[in-house]
């Protein structure tokens, strides 16, 4: 049960008597249950959290490899944005294989790299100390082990998702094309996660601006695809810690900040809200408007709650998301401002005249 619901409950105050008193109240239905996911969702949650830990450890190894290269005066970070990419891994393996010529190492860079060949050659002139080469080899082997463990985790995750029930028949209701501008996430699983989530939830999450398949998988792994445990979207947003507290005393508002909640789904929705800054969509226009008026922190919380409510509605009603665009939001906002100004003018005994476009 929720400890906040029992905070002001009158009754016994010793440990033994209070637990018996709470048990009696719970038996009579006077206390609300805490949300507990099903066993299938618990398995998915454990696998997805473990995969996230493996990705974090692999990223830490990449940082240590970057440190060793810097100590060898190999400034790959100046010419490559990602050391774990194809060009970075190819150069590191060539260095460990005995290649020392900067020209030969620079020739292994993929054509898509924006740095000039001269800068790449200059960044590959190292001192090649033996102890640093030994550390680099150790880190590379450890990184490859983590990559293999992530692949094994993806296989187990796919096997478990295939065992879950279906809400959409992919042969009769196939997925549409991937939206333009949405690329595959860097740490996306090797299998088709988009199709699996569509089959499980009946929603194509790639169509929603700000929410990609990784964000949807994080939320589903935490709460599942059945949100019947939450009475409404407000209850769901409150459970995520995205609703104001509204603490009052004597009719005076003391605190309206959101509760401090440790929830991976909340973190995923907040990160999704941050990506709406440059999104040319209805949600992107709304976030930019809130960011201008309230500031970035409050706007992120407000849009995270918006995405949570949208997630709840889509799961509950099973309808696909349709973006109405930036122009629709701007037109609605203009109409809202006109209505507000008209009411203010009427209170002042004035008349608002809106010029027609010629």
C-alpha cells in the first residue's frame, strides 16, 4: 500500500498493533493497493534494466579507452565523434595489431568522417608506450565482452517478448513506413523492437514525436501494456511523479512541486520531452511555447506529463497517434488569445476589432 495513504489514518501506534490495524483497514478496502506489475512484465523489466546496466558499463570502458589514447597522444576525439564506431574500432584494432604509420591508420577511416585527412593524420601520431598498449588491449577485450553480453540479452529479451500476448495482428494490420527524420537509436536492440511493441501494445510508437521505441519499451517494461490498475491518466501521471503536490495549510498553498520519485519510466519520459525542442510538430510547438513562458525545467515536467497522459490514452483506447502539425497548434493558440482578449475588452467596456487579412 501507499505509505502516504496511511500517514493520517487514526488508530494504534505501536509496531505490532499498527500492522494489525493496517491489515484490518486493508481487508475492509479502506486503503489503496500499490501498483505491482505482472510476472511477465517483471521478467521484461529485469532484462531491460540489466541491458541498460551493460550499456552503461560498455560506455565506461569506451571512456577508459579514450583516456589511454589521450595518454599515448592519439587525439582521436578531435576527429571522431564516436570512438565505438566503425572507424574508431578499426583504428584501435590496427594499432594493437602493430600498425604505427599515421598515414596507414588514417586510411582506415570511413568516407563519411567530416575531418580532413591532414587533421586525421596529425591526431594519429602517438608515442606507443608498451604499458598503455597493454591497457588499451585489456579495455578492448572487455568492451567486446560487454557487446557480446548485450547481444545475448537482446536474444533473451526477444524470446520473452514473443511469448507475450498480442493486441495487433501484423499480417492483417502491417506497420507503415518509418517516419522521416527518425533514425535508429544508437543502442537499439538487434531485433525489430518496433514490430514487437506494435504487436504487444497495438500502437506504432515510432509515429509519436519525442517517443521512440526505446522510450516506449522502457515505459512498457516498467508498467506493462495493461494500465487498468490506474483509474485515469491523472492517477498514472501522479504515480510517475509528474503531478503537483498541492500541499496546503490553513488555506495557504505551501508547496506545489512534484514529488521526488525514482522511476525509470519518468526519466525516459523527461528525456523524451527534451527532444521536442526542435520538433516541427504539435507537441514540439507546445513545448517551445511552455519553455518560453515557464522556463526549461518546468516545461520539461509539463511535457513529460503530457506524454504520459498521451501514452495512457493510446494504450487504453487503442488508437494510433496522428500529429496535427505546428500550424494547427499556432492557429489554436491564436484563437485562444483572441477569446481571452475579447473577454478582457468586454470587462473594460471596449470592443476588440480583428482586422481581416487582405
